[in-house]
């Protein structure tokens, strides 16, 4: 319900002068609705309020990670450091708040430190990428391993249990039936929407993705925009780390495993083009919901475990095939 | 020419290339300690080497501690090699250490994948080093075919322990009800064996129904999502959750907690990590099995070291000492405190001379 409402409002707010109605732009949403319908037919439990809450719980972390990744992909770059930033944030958080391994209890202050760490990781990504002119793919690949490696070094392979009631309440305590973490993720979505639609940074990101040469010629500080965007993405990954640590109640170096794949899948399935310039954070919300509903639905429908990963792969190809605008593409690599 | 160079250098003292060079130097300097682990002064004693998957999981981190403790007990140089899930790296690192020590080494390896064991054993034999493998090896590779260098292979049968955990769960449920099960990566031998143990226990308890079996690939994140979906699908029909490892079991508990049912639905794991033992003490986990990686990391070296230094002759040992199942420790609420005090709160005390103390039979192949 919230989704539909917010989607239509953004369509109105979008600074797009030419609005030709294309089915492709709506394909992800149509896929999501069809998917929900299909699963409900097979297992009516899908539409219960309890399951909606569980889907929102499963979606909150991919959503926050996806928001960060969307900005990077809109810019035409790629960020592989999702797992590095998330793991490092979760591990540092587990060491700063009330925990089972040391006597720290920084509480909210610990979360702020973790957000700064995330920003630092993103800033390092951006600076290395821009100043040393290394492709974002390589820089962030390196930062992925640096992040996970640093988390490893901090913990020595062990896991730390989080006892801080405030952190745990993100996953356990509820407001209007939904855990606080879900509200936090929605708040992040709101911030991302504001950045995308109402700030100069948001417009510059689209400009860079649409054509960096033109953007540079028209006086956009390309380097600064890139660094700022990577920093912003790093903060989102840190929020993801906080949520992941809250959900599992611990921090360990494996907490991020598999998150990169889900994140990039969600962004792309939502219809944001890997080539940059096209897409939005709301489309990422739809993409995240498709991925989460699909994996939830396959368990509900009783799809055999060995087939599930294959179905996910087909889903990715189908969603991208539906949402691509072929008229604008001359070359496919 | 000369003038140009100087002005260039003074005008822009730091170039990107210089930064890159600097970064490169730092990188190279960082790699050095990994190569020159320790100067080979104590060359009379064999270097003892553990080759494991990574140091990022509690299991292998504890394995490494056991290896270090054994090395300290005999005063030998200790080296840890990490494959990071890469078979080529694992084999190449072992070859490098064999070359560095001139074959005066004892290697205790958890091969990244079964086929890796053969080149590792052959390289060790060619160099004159002694090797003990654990968990993974091809079924047709036997220590007695590579006397005396391939000392032993140690594994743990997942069947009896998977079964023991299922029985613990069923007992806790009062002998009837519905359970759901979280499995490991489908092609992994331990995952297959543990599942078989679960099925054996279910066959013996017809009042217990397996509602669903899902593969969560040993991952906490996946286990959390699968358990959440089950809570929708089966709701109160779930009376117990069986998980093939502790990470997945702990994640299932968190899913139950978000539903307000943690501690009410019994859950079992396998592996015996610290957080699992603590969860048993809190009454949220019904049981786990500790493989004792501390023992694996130390005793694998101890067996190889004894053979290398003339403590026993591998070729004269019976086959059940060359390929054997080790012993797991079943932990439930009854002995969790005792296990915690003896193995987690304090460094475990091991008799590294009792090399055959945990042999529980020769490995069987289907």
C-alpha cells in the first residue's frame, strides 16, 4: 500500500519533461504484483499480516544497501564494497555497544561512530577511484576485501554477541506492528528520495550517468560528485551493517556474505540500468521486494531447495529483459 | 633535457606515479611477513604447519589455537596457511613451505576440496615431509598407499551426530509434533551425512513429522529468511527446528525471537561454537555437537610430529589408526556449563601424547 502511494507521488515529482508511456518502465511493478498474485493462489497465507511483517523484515537490509548502490549505479559506476562496508560496520558496532566480549557500552554514540566508519570506507573508495583514476570496479573490489579483512583482524574469527537492548529492539520491538528496523529502512528511503529529487547532488548523479563528458563541460565538479556519492553509499552500507547486527544479535566477519549479490540483483531487477543515468531509488524498492517476495514465496509454494537458486536466476533475466528500453540501445556488450 | 627534468620534479614534487609506487611498496612490505613467517633458525625441529580454510570463522580460528598450543608444547616453529576457499592457493602455499623447510615439516591440512588431498600428499612425499589430512580426501586415496609420509586421515561421521541431535530435539518435544530442518550446502559430505542422521531418527519416530527441509547453505542470513517463511507457512505446527550447523541454528532462534517464541520452540545445531554453548546455557538452544577443532588443530600435528620424529612407524600401524573417525562431544543443558568452563572459559588441557585416544573406528565408504 505504502509502495503504490509513494510510487505515484514520485512519478509526479520526477523532473522528466518527456513522459512517453512505456510498459517497460512499469514492468518491475507488474512483475511484483503478478508474483504476489501467483503465490497467494498457491498459498493464501502469503497475504497475512504476519507474513507482510516478515517480508518487510527480510527486505529492510537489502533495501538500505540497495539505496546506496542505486546512486553508484545511476552514476554509471559499480560498487562491490557492499559486503566490506557492512561487515566492518557490524563488527565495529558489536564491539562498541553493550556486548559479550568487552566492557564498552557506547549506545547511540556507537552507532554514530559506525556511520562515520562507513562514510570513511566510502570516502576512501571515492578518493582512490577519482584521484588515482582507477576504475570503480577494481577499487571497490579491493575495498570489499579490505573491509572483510579488517573485520577479521578485529575479531580473530570469533563472533561477538550484542546485548545492547536498543540495538536488539531494532529487530524485536515493534511500532504499528512492524519492527523498528523496518521504519529505519523506510526513513533511509525517504532521505534517499530527497537526495535524488531535491538536491543538486541528486541531479548531478543523473547528469554524470547520462553523459559524463557533457556534465564535465557544463561545469559540474565531476570528481567531487563521485567522491561524495561513494561516501553517501558507504553510510547506507553502515546502516545495513547496524541492521544486520541487530537482526542476528551478533557481529562476525561472515555477516555480509551473499549481500552483494542480492543488492545488485535488486537494483537491476528494479530497472535501474547498469549503464547509468536511468532508474531511481523507488525502482530499487520494487526490485528489493521482487527478490524478497520471490525467495519467501518459493518456500511457501514448496519449490524444492535445489531448484530455488535456478528460479532466482531466471527471474533476473526475465525482469531485465522486460524492463530494457531496446530503442535506445545501439550496442550490447 | 636535464633542465626539463629538474623543473618537472621541483614543480610537481609528488606525482600520481610516485603515489602508486609508494602504495606498491607498502603493499609489498605487507606481503613480506606472510612469506618470511619466521627465520628458519630452529631447523633441527620440523616446522609444524596447519593449512585451513580461513581465520574468519570460529571453527578454524579455534583449530589454529590448538595448532599453536601443540607447537608451543614441543618448541617447534608454527605456520598457519589459509586457502580462503581457493584450492590452487592452498596447494601452492603448501609447496612453498615444503621448499622453504627442505621437507623438514609436518603438515596438518583440511583440504579445501577432496581432490586437493592427492597433490598435497604427493608433494609432501616427494619432499620427505609428513602429512595428516582431515575431513576431505578422495575415497581411493589411502594413507597406507603412501607410506610413511601420509600418516593418517581423520574425519567425523555426520550420521550418528545428526541423529543424536534429532533425538535430542524429539525428546525435548515430548516425542511428537512437527519439525522443520535447515541443511548445509547440498553437495557437501557433512551436509549429506547429517541429513541422513536426521532421516534415520525420523524413521524411528513416526509421531514426528518433517514439515519441510530447506537448504540454507550453512549461512545465518539465509537460515533467518527461511525460518521466517516457515513461521508464515506452518505457524504453530512447528514444534522444533533442526539445523545442520550452529550458525543456522542461532539464526533460527533470532527468527523465533522476533516472533516472541525464542526458548519455546527447541532448536538444535551442530559444531559447538561458543555462542551456541552460551545459547544452551540460556535455554534457547537444545543441543549441539562439538568437534573440538582445538583437538583437530593440535592433534593432527601431534600425530604427524610423532611419526616424523620417530615416535611410531606409520607403516606398522593398523588401518583403523590410519583412516579413522574422531569423537564429537554432545552438549546439552546437562553438560553445557562443564563444557564451557573446561573448553571456552579456559584454554583446553590436552594430552598431546594420547594420539589414538579419540579413535572411534575405521572410516567406511559407501
